């Protein structure tokens, strides 16, 4: 691997003698980032039921053997200070997300071992939290935001007879891009200690192989974020590649689909267009792929979400969360993981 490309990975490159199950070589690293839907919100209890239910057990059969969930010995994952072989449960606590099927496909098709690094935080926008370094804000806009924030605090202080301190420009600037910086720090942390976290990879060198982005819900709101999504997404891709020293890093985008079978409007449409627009950026041709998630909806869960309180027991057999979390459907999340895996493998082949 090119020495420049592995600068951030040096903690993993400098490994000792190979004592693991794999021969010396490389392993593929994939970063999975975004907000709560990248975390994954399909409850494990739902997966446990559907894995044995006659209607759905065939869907989950590839992930199971002898009545138990398989733990991959060639695909590893870390998220929320948990790490180990890929299996269910690497979403939000007691939940699973699209990482399961995504990692499964990569493991099935790649010769080298795979490492998935998840960096996801619920409610974080691209406009602010994940804002990339090159997407700078004007001083005028920051001043306007600061004045609004001060007015809001002053109003709350008066209403509740409080004396909370006024926000500062320094704190305001620090909030922009905080999740981007935390994502990069997490990648560096994992790759700097992977010999300890994943002993099976000892003696192998990491190769940054792909990026999977699943985000967008919080950017639907406000007057600016939806219209700015396309520009911010382009900056994000370029900055990630620059910081990871991987100029053509394959980049997969799962476009927002929480509107399900209805027509996207307003801010939702703005985010969707911004994400899908990455397919039309000339310099991204062949190395960035956005796909729509709404057509992959789990129709069984979608049919029961309305007035779910009136048929709770039936609902619990197909879903486990609200529409903004893709119904908490393990099937929908898995379909998204499969589509992302297909896109990633196609770009890696090219």
C-alpha cells in the first residue's frame, strides 16, 4: 500500500510477528457513519422472533446455523466501545442495523478479512455536527446565529427566573464539525489499537477500502440545511478522502427514505435530491454511489404502523420503532445493507 495512504493507520501497520489465524497481508477497512439510522434501530428481540417465524425465517437463514446466530470469523466490527466478530447486536443497545448485511456481503466476496468501524450519533446533522472542514461558514451567518442563540437564552432566563450564561462565538464555532472530528478520532483510535482490539488481524496491514454514509433526517429542517445538503455532501466526501489519504475511496450513500411510499416534499425532498445528486458529480463517477432506500421498505411493517397501538401484538412481529427509524424493521435495514454492499463491491471491482 502507498505509504502516504496509511499515515493515519500507522498504529496498525507497525505490528509484530503474525500469530493469528490469517496469513500476513492486508485487511479491508470500511467506515460506516451517520446518525441514528446508521446506529441501527431494529430490536434484537424482533430479529429473534422473525428468525424462527415461518414467514420470515428464510430471510434470516444466512445469518444463522444450528439455531444460533453466526459470528463471522473474517468480519470484525467496533461500535459504542464494543468490538468483536460481526453478528447481530452492533446497532444501538440491544439493536441491529444495516451493518449486518453490509458486512456479510463484504465477507462473502472479499478474500481479505474485513473491519467495520461505525461512527454514528443520533440526531446529528451534516449541516452542523458533521459539517466538513472545507464547508466554511461566513462570519455574518455565525453572528446572526449567535444573536438568535443569545435572544433565546435571555428569553428562557426571564421566563424561568434563571441566570444561565450567554452563548459565545467560540462555543458556537466548536459545535460545527464536532461529529466530523469525533468520527476521524474514532477511526484513528481503532486503527491505532487494532492489534489489541482484534488479535486475529495481527500481522496484517489495514487498507482503507470504503465509506458507507447513512444520514439525513435532521437536515430536513430549517431554512438552509436542505438546500445546502448537496454542497455539504460534496465537501464531506472530498474532506473524508483527504483526511484518510484515500483520494478515490469508494463512497456509498443510503439516501433518506423515511417517507416510505408517500411523496417526499419540502426539506425531505431537498435532502434526497442533495444525496442522489452525488451520482451526477463528474469527478465522483465510478467511485460514489447513492441509492434510494424508500423502495426497499418492509411492506409488512409499513402496513401495520398506522394505529399500531390498536394491534400491538401483530405490530411487534414486524417492527420495533417509528417510521423515522425505518420502522425498526430488521428486514428493511438488511435490504439497505445489501444495496450498500452491492454498490460498494461494484465500485471496488471497477
